[in-house]
C-alpha cells in the first residue's frame, strides 16, 4: 500500500484529527508541512478553495510539483481520491480503511450517531472554539463582548458533551461502548482549551469532569502521543514553540505585540 499524503500546518488543531485517525487505523501516511501565512493565497486556494488546513503550500511549489495534480488536503494514491475538510477526510478514511470496524460500527443505528457527533464537532465545536481562541488569545484588541459570547458558547458545547458522557455511570464513549472516530474528532480542540478559554492548563476542564476523563482516556492512546510528537517536530522545524509563539519570543505580551504589528 502506498502512503497517503496529508498537507497540514502543524500549529492549528484540525489536522491532528486526521493524523490521529490515520495512526489508530495504522494507515501509512506522509506529511507535507506548510506555513500558515500562505493558505489563503493562490495557487493553493485553487486546490482547497476554502484556504484552510489540512491544506497545501509553498513547499509544493518549491518541489515544482504539478499544481493541477496536487491535492488540497489528503491524497490517496491507492484510489486517486483527494479530499479536504476534516469531517469528509475522516469519513473517507473510515469507509476505505476501517474494514474491521475498529473506529466505527457496521449498523445504521450507531453509524448515524457517529456521524451526528462528527458533524457537531465540525460545526459546533471547531468553529466556536476557534473563534473563542482567536478573541481570547490572539486578537490584539481585547473585545470583552466577543470573548464573553464565544466563551459562553464554548462552555455550552462542553456542557452538552459533559451531560451526555455523564448520563450513565459507566458511559465512556459518545456512541455505544467503545471508542469511535466521533470521540477522537473532539480531542485536538479540547486539548487547547486553556488557550481557548484563557485559563491555566490544570483548570481547563473545570466544571466538566466527564469531558476531562473522556479526554484523558484518549490523550493516553499511542495514536495521540505519536501525533503530538510529530507536531512538536514540525513546529520546531517552522521555528515555533509548542504554543505557537515564534522561538525566542520572551513572553506572551511580546507575542501579542508582534501579532499587533503583523509580525507573527
Ligand atoms: N472546517 C475545516 C476547518 C479547518 C480550519 O479551520 N483549519 C484552521 C487550522 S486548525 C485553518 O486553516 N486556519 C487558518 C485560516 O482560517 O486562515 C476542517 O475541518 O477542515
């Protein structure tokens, strides 16, 4: 089997959903690591019209690849299929490579629930946690109404998950009695909750004990540990610290000043 190719910028959480699923399924892959600042530009927007990662960048041009044949997010040379949007990528990987039903169920009643949670993740968790992180952490102007509104929504989403996971004493997973792709899809954004909510790392799940336990069950898995090891290496290669600050940045204030000046 030929390795699948994944284009990603290591900084953002979304690509790590895909990498974790690939690791869980032991599907071989190779990564094209790209920089964030180029993803809204041509020619890449021709390839992934949404200009987001998983996506492609400079390195592609550097290698003089034929852009017209270059995938926007993942490419599977075994099928010739190219897909962008993490929800679609995960569904593709499950359809094609989860032949033993390791991360999904074969029955319609459970499968529709896995899809329901995946759609909730891509539409309900990802965008709101993303905006919340932006206004809490990255946006140079601290707009209290935006921070409040997005924090409230992020906590509401956490409350939905916490309620469902706590509905029965022995409930460990969103669907049925074992882990599925639906659970894994929530990990990368939940892992950044400290930045999203602007709280210390040990307080990020305060008020959401079921989400905390669920999250920790997943971050102990070799798939996540390996994905984060890869992230650390790719961040390092891009001159970035783990939290996204360019290496050598003295502190968060200096980072915010450089963002305000458009340097970071
Ligand atoms: N719905 C998309 C979201 C992808 C996304 O927002 N990726 C972020 C990185 S985690 C990104 O590319 N942000 C840069 C930008 O929006 O310019 C997906 O699930 O693939």
